[in-house]
C-alpha cells in the first residue's frame, strides 16, 4: 500500500510542477529566475522598488534596454525564496529605481546582488 501512495504523491508533484520552465543559467551554471514588473502598478520609484510588484515569469517578453520604465530582472537562485514555480524575491534582496527625466517614469537602476541583472524598456 505504501509504494502505491508514494507513486501517487510523485505523480501529483510532477503534474504540479510541470508548468514551471526552469530559467536560464549564468556562466557559472547558477539557476537564474526572471521576474517581470506588474504593469498594472504605477511606474514610480516606490512601486518599482516594491518586491511585491515583481512576478516570476520565466517566459517574459524581452525588453529593449531603454532606461525609461521597469521591465524584468534576472536574479540568481540564492536571491529567491521557494525556488521553483512559487519563487519570490528574498526580503534581503533590494531594487533601486530612478526616474527618467524625460518620461517621468521609473526604471531599475541597480540591484543589491551584482550577479543579478535589470532589463528596462521604452515607456509605453
């Protein structure tokens, strides 16, 4: 009876995590997680710096790298809680934003981990 139960649990876990696409790896083989800014939030410094406004999305569209508004950030697994499909940014991880003087929108200017990377885009 116990082996059947173990197989059933294994199948449930496999189905539950099958929709998660593992992120890319950096040059050292570290798993990277891609978070996308929730564009329903305002593009101001306070909201861009709020980690609660960043959602895990390993399939996020590419950003054009124009420092006008926040788009995505790529962070190493060491900066996430619950690695896998429910990953969130650790409380110790920080995002610094700046305001573009032309558009008045906020973009990510730096991240607390040097191995993390920000990707901004043209304001829409």
